[in-house]
C-alpha cells in the first residue's frame, strides 16, 4: 500500500492523479489523514513503525538500510503470506527481472536476519519456505 499526500487546496492535481491511477488499474481513496496505528506492523517482538521509519526488536532499535527496511516492510505487510523473491523484488524496485532477483533478495534477507534475529541460523521472524519464497510469521 502506498500513500500520496496532496494539499487539500490542490483539487485539480488530485483529480488528475485519480484519473491516472484508475487508467492503470488502481483505486484512489481519499483520507483526511493517515492513522499512525495503520503504519505500525508487529510480529512477536519485531515492530516496524512506518510513520517514524523505525524498526525495533524487543524494544531495541535496529538500523537497516533503506532496501532492507523496504523488504522487511513488504514481508510484514503480508504477514503469514509467502512471497517469492520475484514478488519482493517487484514490490521494491517495480521492474521486471530475469532470474537475478533470487540472489539479490537472498543476500538482503541474510543481512536483515543478521540484524533482527536472535539466532540468524535459526530465524524466528523471516523464514524461508523452500522453493517458494519468504514470509514473516
């Protein structure tokens, strides 16, 4: 899910954006404000506060690169669902790939695990599903 903020007095730009979105198969939903709680994802001791762009494990702040953060966020948004490396890659970079995404995502997942897992060799938060992809939960 993505959010775009447009000033209330710029209705013309808002209408143009809605038209472009609908032409490309997306739905525009107007909100007066985003509830901060909608931007917090939790699983056990892992928490992503997307409003503050902060990741914590058991209350301890974790420093991730922007790419690592985005990958973890995509997995947390789809908690419990298995996402293939290709799906993760497309969600982050929004481009088609030809087989390189598996290695790229695997390297980032390994780095994420080194930072968030208590025992990266036996991950609790980000799990691999053999032959299918990765999931949180």
